[in-house]
C-alpha cells in the first residue's frame, strides 16, 4: 500500500475531513487531496504532523512505498545541513527526526 492510500485511510479512521486536516496543518484542502491521491508527497515536517494527528508512527505511514522513499532521497539531497546546535536552528527535534528517518535509506 502506498503512502497516499495510508493517509486517506488514516484520516477516515480518525473521522476527519480533508478540510479539517488541512486547517490543522495550515495547508489547503487541495494539498491534502493531492497527498491522498499520490499526485504529490508531503514534506517531512508535514509527515511528522500527520503521524501525530493520526496517531501513527512514521514507519507505519512510509513502509514499503518505493516512490516515497525515492522522493525523500531527492529532497534529502536538496535539504541544507544544519548544525545540531539548538541556537543555530530552533527546531533541532525536527533535524533529529529527519536524520533518523533519512538514515534508513
């Protein structure tokens, strides 16, 4: 099952509409639709927010989706490296999560 299918099922399991999820993540309803239909993929920050909202782990959202893994690899090469020093980049928890996730590939 692809990430898009997992996202749609998880949203339905939480009995949320695309609009409700969009408002919580501060994106458009069309963005949620694009993620759920596979036209685009959420960035890592959005994936973390979705996992929290849907009460799922990143593993359960992303496992076995080769397209998503390839997309993450591409984004990883474009993402600047930041110091783990909290004073240089305020969301160091995000950096750790990204590093832990992307290190698997």
